[in-house]
C-alpha cells in the first residue's frame, strides 16, 4: 500500500478518526462483555470502509496475510522436522496406519499413501505430500524406535 494515500486520508479525516478512537477507548473501558469486541470490530471495519477501501481489497489483503502466515508456519515446521528427526518415534497400529511424534510435531499417515497429516505444536497443518524432507523424517523415526504393533 502507498503510504501517501494513508497520510492524505489521515489529513482529511483526522476528526472522524479522533472520534472513533475516543469511542473505542470508551467501549473498551466501559463495556465488559463479549459485545465489547463486537463493537470494536464494527468501529474498525467502519473506519476501513469509510477510508475508501473496498471489501474485496480487504479480503485480498486478509487472504495474502493468511497465505503468508501458513507458508511461514509450514517452513518453520519443516525446519523443526529436520532438527527433531533424531528424537522422532514411529508407532504402527498394525493396519498400515502409523504415527510419528517428536517434541513439536505429530505426523499421521498410512503405508502406501502419498500424503500425511501434520500437526505442529498442537496446530493441524493439514495434509502434506510426502517430499524428501518428510520421507527422511519418516525413515529416521523408524530407525529411532522399534516398530510396535497392537491396539
């Protein structure tokens, strides 16, 4: 975004922004329920809409931020996967399903399938294709622990 657009907006609408900030301050300090956050969101959305930004532009920005965050978390999970491979434990349920756990990762899959479910620090990251890093993680976890069957 162009900073000049924001500066022009602030210069032209400083009074509206000041009033909105005062209202936000009052709402946050006076209202003590969940309605407080609904009012805060409505005021912020109202300011954004008033600034001339369309909901499509806002949606695009939110989607971009979400995608970048997911990519960053996946990259971090891959780095942790490489570091924690020596601590990973492989457990097989006997029916082809397996679970690999390490201090920060959990991976569940099925023998012969191309995808695994990955959870990083308790947050599910969805299904990942088995790439070289994931394959190495699986192989090293098998070496680290004896394959158990049961349950």
